[in-house]
């Protein structure tokens, strides 16, 4: 019997554990020319902001052994155009839709949530806390657990849709922030975003990116992604969407063992646009070889090993 691939984020059912994270799929149309995106467990849109963003100038993407460095700068069409134009195609895709958002201020996040709450097609909203500042004071939203709780509690009260939070690996408080997300009523955590990186031009001796730094993604960051998913899964008992360097069937299973319920595949698509098709065809047989009857049973088995579960059992 082939292993079953169905999994869950809270009570949101996914036909399989593979989703597209914010970024590579943009708004879905381009990726749908390479493979049937309705085969996915879920799709996440490119991060949208209240107003359109033209992104960073200069080089946008550099290939690198083990991954990519990007300096896109949250380039996007903005909220109004997303709803009036981009959402139309996504309404034709019969998979759970996650819309990623970012804001520079608390008010921007509030306006984004209120507008997207009205759209029935949207299954969940992913709050990208990895980049923005608070009131232009250069304090990262996701670096202070108290500040995170205060913001997310307000946003949680604005919608009954699933709320996910995307966390940065670049802060030492990531586990404490995860606990704040749980307390604020967040439905799932998205772990991890890209790591900061740089490249230099040997002739000019200056950074290649006009913005100086970029975000490192790809297989080079997988060990850190696994470690942080493991740490967080031992601290909070809510689903984790694990991502960072996933490009093979074995990578997917390893991320599930680390503590994820769902796995995102991003950079690997740029090297091989049909990599997800390959993984989905291989995954049932690989699970069967490992004596795993279903993704759901594997997730439940791993959750039984987590420290919070053991602590509850000892009460």
C-alpha cells in the first residue's frame, strides 16, 4: 500500500506536505507553465505590501555554490492590484492559498489584514516579520518577544483566517519569539527565512549588490533550518512549515523528522522547475521503504518526542 501524503496545519487539510513559499512562485501564473500547481499541498504568494514596491536597484540574484543570494527588496504590485488582478488567477487554483504580507508599521499590517480578511479565496495570511521596522525606528518586529506578542495579538483579533508567522533565522531570540507567537494565537510558524550574505567585485573591491547585502537561500542553509525547526518544535506545540535548502525527497523527510508538518520548496525550483513533481512521485515509495504509512502518522510520531509533550505528560 502506498504511503498517504495528507497532512494538516491546524485544521487546514493539505493533500500533501509540499508547498511553495513566498517568492519563487510570485503569484502562481509563471510556475503553472512548468507543472500543475494544483498538485501542491498549498501555495504562498510573493509577499505583498500596502503600496507597490519597485524593489532594490542593481543586481537582483546571484547564483552561488549551494544556493542563491538575492536582493529583490520585496518587489510587488501592492495590495490593491493584488486583489484586483493577481487574485483572479489564484481563484482558479484548487489548493489552499496563503498570502504573505509585510508592513513598515503596525498600521500597515492592520490595513493589510482587514483587506485580505474579506477575500474568501484566501485560506491563511502569512505575516512576514523578518524585514520591516517599527515606525522607521529600525527595530525589527521579530527581535523582541514582547513586541511580537503585542502586534500579533492585535492582528489576531482582526480575522478568523489562519495566521502564520514567518521568522528570521538572524535573531538569537527566535525560540522566545516563537513562544510569543503561540501565546498570541498564531496557527503556524514558517521557519526559516533567508540568511544575510554578501559578495564582492574583485576589481572595484565593493559589494556586488547595490544594497550591499542579500539573502542566502538554498542547500547551504539546510543544516541551520533543520536545527531551528527542531528547537522551535520542542518549544511550542503548533504546526511548523519548515523550509530552507529543501531539494530532494530525503530533504523533505528530514525536515518532517526535525519537527515540521509541512515543507516549503523554493530555491530548488529555480534550478529545476519540475523538482516538486519528482519529489511527489518519489515520496510515497520512500516513506514505504522507511516503514512510514503516512505523513500524518510521521508528524504525530515526531510530536510525541517533543519536550513540550513530555513536560505535559509529567504534569
